[in-house]
């Protein structure tokens, strides 16, 4: 072969290779995405729908103000979930198609495929586009259906399952919710129950409900919200009538047994009427929205809270915090206040740290305190002495932090509770600013503290077992001293007797560890002036721990409390208050820090 021709063909081959590499490889891959029935269609752009089912009236739906409504053959709220399911499936619908060439061989295609008398016609108005779809016959097996988009010559075949997204009757498009008040800014509720009126009003400041009628009272906000939630969950079981001239008396709606109205000031935003039950189903009742012709049936049970007496809507809680509690003032055996300071609580004016867990428990007790009896609603000053409320035995003032008109920090009183005398395991209580006298369980009241020392931090002291150099035990005139020479190593000091083995030495380390984290199980008294009442005796049982820095920690044992725990007193880290010693520490004291009777 001619060498010049050879180089020509080599150069040409190289050029073609470069072309393929640089040009052809950049060409897009053929699309494997399925063909869509409506290319470019977006479900969120649909503004109206028309559905013409064969043999049924035309159904029109309109989307305005973010809400779907039926406009024909009735005016009613539509079910958005049904509409969304339809248009979202239309957006994804990927059919097979018959070409115009195939259709030329079928001169009666419209009749054969069912388009001359379609079982369904859909018309959609979208942003910048209108679409009309004919749904014809189903294929011979029945698992597919013929579809045509007006303006497109092709005939499409889609899965017949698509038909289940197109309800044929208007009731299937109707919103089942009795009413939708998500956008209603109401602040009053008016309930008429068999002629009795209940009026509730929402305080715009603290967002708490108050009862206005039949009496002025705090309302149980939890029950109001729950009852409203159940009311909002009501759904139509059956659409009975849309006739504006229907006989309401036949449904018990001419003079409804129950009406619930939502108002803004004096403006009624929504009013719901409830009548009698259908003769064949007592679990349902007839209902309607005032001003609308439709009568439906709804379940009876979610309405039961509104049928209760007004007493059930009264707030039984005596303290309802609307913001974190920051101060509790107590007038009882002594006067003090608990004040939040950063992450800690302080007892003032006494000035000692409060036990955070016990303060949290106290807040829980106060906010959980419930009225068990409404003793008297209208009370005069002459009524107070008989209930022990002219001079209360104790008073709790609960406050929350805030600011005054000048922006300076101040405390706002959430509630002031005055407690009086007790009777039949109940104790009378009254809230400042309210007329009624209530009664709460005596046991709940007795759980509240009545002295400042009861809330003192229960941590007695803190040190490590490695800081202990010596233990001195004094009991019934005897003395025993133990010296720590290292971890797990102890010996008796000169003049002391006993048996020291590895188990005992290790247990002494554990005893020092537990004593180093000494915590009161409960406080028993704020001073030691009446020590004998708690079983403390002269020449009793005292344990003194000397630390490596020379300081001493002394624990004195007393008698047994009703709880089954021993009384104890500790000094000098804390003032020598009397407390109940935990069982775990007490067992180590009995076993390893007690002088046996046979030791001289």
C-alpha cells in the first residue's frame, strides 16, 4: 500500500475518533422517563375543576382564598384531600397511547372507545392553561380505560385504578367536617344547653378562659380546649337535606337542644345547632350551621362535654401558671420566701440555699392542688371566721417575674392562697380576689411546707473518703478511734481495741464515702432546742470524722422516726438541724461505726 495513502487513512480514523469522543459523547442520553398524559401540568396551579359524570349532575369546584368550595350543584366546602389526590395523580399519570395512524383504521373510534358518550368528563382551569379530558370505555379485561385530551389526536390507555380518584356524586366531594374555624379569631363561647346558658371569655393578656355566665369564675382551660377539639373533630355521617325550606322541627333544630356559638366580641362568627337523634340510630344527632341550609348527622359522644353543667367548666386548679414561677412567699410557722436566683433557689431572709428538688416538688404540689368541693360561691366577711379564713393558718403567694411600666424587674402575683380550718379530711381555702370558698384534700395541704427549714438544701456536706484521716466513735461512755493509713488500710489508734480485717477496712472506706456525701432524707426540726423529743441523749452515739486538713465533721445519732429511719444531727458544716438519716448510711453506721457491747 502507498505510504501516503496509509497516513491519510490513519489521520482520518484519528479525526473520527476525536469527533466521537468530543462531540458524540456530549449528546444527551435518550430519555427513559415515561410519557406523561399532561406534560408540563402542575397540580398546584389548578384553580377550578368541573366533573361531569354520566347520569349525574355537573359538579363544579373553585379554589379561592386557599380553600376549595363546591359551587354547583350546591354551595358547600369541598374536601381538599380528595381534590389533591386527583390532581396529583393527574400530574403523574403516564399512559400508553395509540397513534393517529392507528386511529385512521378505526372510523368509529370515538364510539368504539366511548368518547362519544364518555363516562366522565374532566375540565381543569390552571394558571395560563385550560384542560379538558374525556374518559371513555374500559378495555375488555377491565383493568385499563381509554382517555383522550381534547386538542390531542391521540387516544391514551391508563390504569383503571385512576377512576377511584374521581368521585361521581357531589356528596363524595363535600368536606365532612361540620365546621372549619381554623381561621376564626374568636374570644367568646356561648353555649345554650337545654335552655341553660354558659358563656366563656378568653383573656387576651394571659390567654386564660373565664366563665362569665351563669357566674363569674375562672374556667378550666384544659376542658375548654379539649371540648373545642372534640367539636372541631365532628364529621358528617350523612348529608340529610340541603333544602333551605326543610322542616327543622322534624330534626329537632327549630329549638335546638344544644347550640355552640363562637364570637369575636359581640360579632357571631359561627353558630352550630344540634337536635335530636334519627329514630334508627341514637349514637348520631342532626346538626347544622346556622345560616346554612344543609342538615347532616354527626356523632353524639364528642358533644357530651358541652352538655355538662357549668360546674364542670370551673377551674379546679388553684394555681395556673402562665409563665415560670420565680418566687413563693409563705406565711405559716415562720415567714419566708423562696426566690429563684439564676439556676438556684434561696430561702430569704434566712439566707440559706434551698433544695432544688424539693422546690420543684413544691411547685408541682401547688400547681396540682385541686378543688374537691365548691363550698360557697358568695362569701361575706361574716362567713370567714367559721371557716378559719379571717386569720388563715397559712398563706402561699405565688409570683412570676416580670417588668413594671418603667421596664424595671418586678414580680407579678399569680395566686394568693389562704388556708383555714379543716373538716372531714378537707381544708378550706380561698384565693385572694375571689369570693368563693373552696375545699381541698387535707392530705394535699399537709404535704406543703410550713417552715423555712423544711426547704433547706438536703446536702449536709461534701468531702472524699481520701480526705478522712481519723474516725472517732463515742457511744455510751466508750470511745473507739480508727486511723486511715491508705486506701483500704485502717488501724486502731492506741487505746482502742477490735478486729480489723480486709473486709472491715474496705467497708470503712465505703462508709467514709457515703458519709462524705451525706444528704438528709428529710428535715425533722430547724433547731436542737428539744433534742430529747428526737431521742438524743447524753453520752449517746456520736461519730466524728477528722479530715486531713484538721477540720472535723460530727454526726450524732438519735431515736427512730415514724418513717422507720433514725434521727441524726450534723455539725459544724451546717447548723445542727435534726434530720432523718437515709437507710443506706444507717446500715454502715450500725455495722462498722458502732462500738460492740463486749468492747471495754
